[in-house]
C-alpha cells in the first residue's frame, strides 16, 4: 500500500476508533479491566477468613504455621492484542472484511488502553509468530500498531491459535489482559494452551465472523476456495441438503468453540462483520463487571 493511502487509512481509523473509545468505552473499559493485575507485595500470618488459595506453602513450611501472600492492585495494566493474520481473515461478503473489523476493534481497544494510561502490545500470529510488538504507552506507539494492523503481510496463510497463546504465556512475564482476535477457524486443539494462558493472564476471546459461515445463499453452483490451503471446490447452493449441512457444520463448530471458552474460563464475544461491534464490546464489558 502506498504511504499516502496508508496514512489516510490510519487517520480515518484513528478518528473513528478514538472517538468510540473516548465517548463510549472509557468508563466501561476501566471498570471491566482495571485492577485485574495484582502484584505480590508481602507475606503475613494467616488470619481467619483469608483465602486458602493465597497460602504461601514455602514460608508456611519454614515457620510451621500458615502464612498468606498479600497482593496489591497494580496501578497500570498491560494489554496485549493477539491478532490472527491467517488467510481466512481476508474474507467478507457484507459491509467489510473480517480483517478490517479486527483492525477497528484492535484500534478501539488500544485507544481505550491509552486513556487509562495502560501499556499496549501486539502479537501477530498465523500458524507461527509473525511479529511481536512489545507493550508501550502513547499515541505514537498506537499509530504504529494501527499501521501494522492495516499493512502487515504475513509469511504464512495457515492458522495455529495455540502457537499464539503459548508465545503469550512465555513472553509476558507479568500478568496482563490479552484480547485474542480471530475467526477461530482452526482445526487444531488449542484448549490446553488457552487454559494455561488464562491461568497466568486474563484472556478475552473476540471472534469475528461472516454471515456466510452461518448460512449459504441459494444462488446455484458456487465455487469456494479455502483461503488458507488454496483448495477449491464447486458446491450446489440450490440444494436444501447442502445448505442445511453447511448450517449444521457451523452450529457444531460454534458449540465446540463455546465449550473451549467455557472450560478455559475465558470471557468471549462473537461479532458478525455486518453487525455493530460497539454493542457487542459493550455487552462483553458489562458481563465482566
């Protein structure tokens, strides 16, 4: 993309998403995520009513009586965006591509973080780690992130969500809030990686999908191509059985994905590309309060 066009797109996204962040999300973001980072402060003797999960077993063993860890709220939060840049995001039949919506949501979250004086970083992943932008503060840093979101060209078109989550677990030493933005079309099992990541960090899943994943239009013969593998095939969308089979596949995928989020104890939201992501994010924030 030419530099002038890129800068125009960055500016357009900044104006839209910064406005959303200032006017709508500021308070909701703050209450939904602020103060979730807890830093270890000291140990003291166990008192009646303390949470037994806070017992420091090493100190308890040394002094032969129970001691608990005392935590204090970290004043600033680190926010990480795990952004899926695989081939399947380059798809959209109504309003906009999945990738464009992911960019806008990411920018909105980045400006919300900036308003709260939080650091923000990004992990771009496909079936490998494509790029890591370490967390920093400030508008200049966020504009760099938006530029990368718009104009990043991954080396691979495949997906491995587990790889992104494992990298988050390994690279971020202190607890952070991590938004994973993807269509979650991944045939590999990532439940274990998500559970481990969410035990160390506060992971939130944002699924972006196109309505054609839910239902096929009855338009006769249609040539479809897997954006990641390049495999093409013809399907007869005039057949009710074909359309039903496709819808059943989507329902089973969605049920399985929701189960992964539930078992991993991860908050999640699904947003269709022709719907208003503002409402979806607001409901996500509300369910965390």
